[in-house]
């Protein structure tokens, strides 16, 4: 079949699916959410497919309760709240390193989030990563849909809303996830649009992750290699998000509030903005900063640090501008069938600081996280002693 015929067939299918989905934005009668979700999922075209079809309103299954979107905790008067920006330039100079370790320790225990600059990942690599994810999402659907799947075992997978059928409302977002280490798939299994650059970026991010785990170990008063020796840097997965422009951004979210179920996340974002962290009961913007990467503590690091470091709740607002693009690198090994238990680090325990969590395998942790839709009952609470 020619590309034109394929495109035509796609537009026809999308139009009829869209008519069904549009009908659901009406009066709410005859609304069968399950069926609407399935119709949307079957297009394999994600939120971007809806937008391309000219949708002018947000289908009902994306609509969140006003509590979940009104962002009432945002208070612009609190401009003194700024997520720390940490300069890694002199990481190898003894005096400066001491200062960096101190800053990272404070940021990880109070915010759970910080941004890093002068981190050794070249700007052109970061730019190319973002461009390649845009390219992947903006190619014809017949190329992209080959990757569309909800099979959790797939090392490369594209879909819209990993929790589509469980979440209270769907998010205005499509995601390509790629396992990069350990045991990556053969390179040809990654989409051609981003294959080479993701493999290159993965090498840089591995090094930055190792450096950050060293700094975090030192901030906990441990030997530099403690967290890497535990296996925190042994694996990583890229979640490449595409947040299309949204016609009614106040009705939904790009990403429901959550904590990350990994050890650490390094996030690259383009210039649109919308990421927020809950700090001191206020939603605080994490603005795009030229050359910076966002770093945040995951729940598993909160467990092993016995609450010395905090995994903070964060969310992404929907936006009438777009697309917003981000690549979240999750340091985790949940694809591995390991029985290794992660529990609070012995050296951090004392009579005054007893263990707060029971141990968990990485896989059991993520399985519990994935079994609920967002916003989830915290998996941390379940492990609490
Ligand atoms: C995530 C996440 C935020 C973003 O992938 O867990 O929080 O800015 N992403 O895309
Ligand atoms: Ni997250």
C-alpha cells in the first residue's frame, strides 16, 4: 500500500474514532468510559493523534476533578521558593567538592529535587535527544504504531498513559520507554528516529548517574562507592515523554502527581515548562534552565537512606503551548529477575535512628506501583515499619 493510501486510511480510522470520542465530551449520558478508553487505545496514535485530528475540547476521560488540577497549593507570592541549582564544574577539586556534597545533601533531604549545571553532558547531545524524540513522535502513525504496546516485558514500548485503564483520569501525554541497561535489546529494536542518539546519551547519563551516586553516598557520610556498590547505578530506563499542546489545559494534567519508584531520576526537558514539585505544601515550578538537568530522589533511595533523602511528589501541568518534551532517565533494575532485597543501610541506623522500612526487591516495588493507577496510594507507606 502506498504511503498516501496508508495516510488516508489512518485519517479515516482516526476520524471515525474521533467522532465516537468527541461524542463523549457532551452531556455525559451514555458514557462508557471503558469503551472510550479502548477506542482511543486502539487508534495507537496517542494524544498526539487526537490533536492532529483537530480536536477542540478534551475528551471526558482526560478530565480531572478540580481538586486534582486547580493547583490550589500554588501560591505565586512564595517566590522565595526556588529549586536548588547545583554547579558541578569543580567536582574534582577537594574544597569545591565538599561544598557540592553539602548542597546535594541539603537539596535531597529538603526538596528531593535539584537541577545540575556544568554536568559534562554536551548541550548538542541534549538538544539532539530532544529533537530525536520529537522526530519519533511526529513521524507517520504507521511507523510509530509498531511500537505501541502495553506489554510490561517489552524493552522498547510506546503507548499513551501506562495506567490508562486504571487511572482516575488520563494524562495529556504519550510515552516511549526504552530499557538501556543492563541487558539492553539489540540496537535495531530501538526506533530508528532516536536509536543512535539514545545509545550515546545513555553512556553520558551512566557516567553522570555514577558521579551523582558518589556525591549522594558522601552526603550520607558513607564511602563514595557505597550506593554504586549496592547496585543503584546498575540499570536505567529512558521514559521519553511527548506532551502535545492542549486545547483545555485547565481540565487535565500532563502527568498526575506521583513519586518516582526508582533510586534516582535524571530528567532532560525542553523549554516549554510545566513540571512542578510539592514543597512545603506548595506546588513550585521547576523552570527549564538552559543547559541544566533535573535530578530527583526516587522512593527506593528514600527507603535505603532511611528517610534521610526524600522522594518528593511532582506533577506536570498541561499547557496550551507545545509540544513539551522530556526524557526521564530512571535508575532502576526492575527488568532483572533479582531477589536482592533493598532495605535501610546499616551504617545509617542507630538507637536514635531505627529502620523505618522493611526490605523490598526492585521488581516487587515497581510491580506494586504499576498495579495501581495514578495518583497511587504510596508504595512507601506499604513498606513502612
Ligand atoms: C516521570 C516524570 C516529568 C516530566 O517520568 O516520572 O515525572 O517532566 N516526568 O516529564
Ligand atoms: Ni516522575
